[in-house]
C-alpha cells in the first residue's frame, strides 16, 4: 500500500461530501503508512488530485487528530506557499489556523513542542501573501486568525495585519468584513492589555 493505492483512493473519492471524506480518512487512519503519501500528493502541484488530498488532510487534522501533521511540518510549511489550486489552499489555510490555535492553547500540547520559529515564519509569510492576493473568503478568514495569534508573540505582525485588513480585506466580502472587524477588535484589546 502506498502512493498508487492512495491515488486510486483519491480518484474514487467522488463528491467531497462529509461521508466520502470520512470514509477515505478512515482508510488512512487504519493504514498509517498512507499519511506520508497523502502529504506528498497534497503538494504535487501539477496534480489535480492534490485538491482531494488536501481535503482529506484537513479532515484528518480537524476531525481526528491534528498531531498527525506534526512529523510533516517541515514539508507542510515549506510547500504551502507554492499551492496553486484554490481548493487546496483553503484546507491548508484551515490547518494553519488549527496549528496556531493549538500553539497558543493554555493547556500544554504536542503542537507547542513541534512548531518551530521556522515553521511559524513560513506560515506568517504565506499568510500575508494569501491576504494580499485574490483568495476565497474562507482562506482570508482562517489566515486573519492565524496571523492574529502569531502576532501575540511576534510584535510587528499586528500592525501589518491591521493595515491590510483596514485598507483592503474588509471590503472584499461580507465574510471578510465580519472576520476582519473581529480580528481588529482583538488587536485593540491586545494593545490595551500591553499598556
């Protein structure tokens, strides 16, 4: 079992319904050696199956266990900036949000041990790229949260994020406006706490 089996699995996924994603995720969860090829297919940028692989990768991280991605953080963070397909970017932006949320969670967890400054830097850099380029609302919403959280640790992020939200992001869609205003209020509260 490996990349050939996983390719067949992705080809037979069908519509990305919850049921189909769960069924495919179950096969991978039962055969852990398939997870590495799943990450590889996600970042096979010329392959349309990368979209389906990204859906399953995000499903496993968000509905089962985020820790599955941890041994693959070097590859994940090094390659997210090169994703081409909108439908692969959205699930990866969601995984970035999940990682940043876990990293700042009060209770000690594995993400805090695995996530390095280099991983964070790559997600921040890619996140700003996603905010200033044409992306779907969900990508921008997940990214604003990710950047806000990392800005709690890296001083310059909040001022840059605030400027981008105010100058363009909140005018892009109702969803961007809503998340943008929420993030701006969080930045304001954080500034007041620092005084």
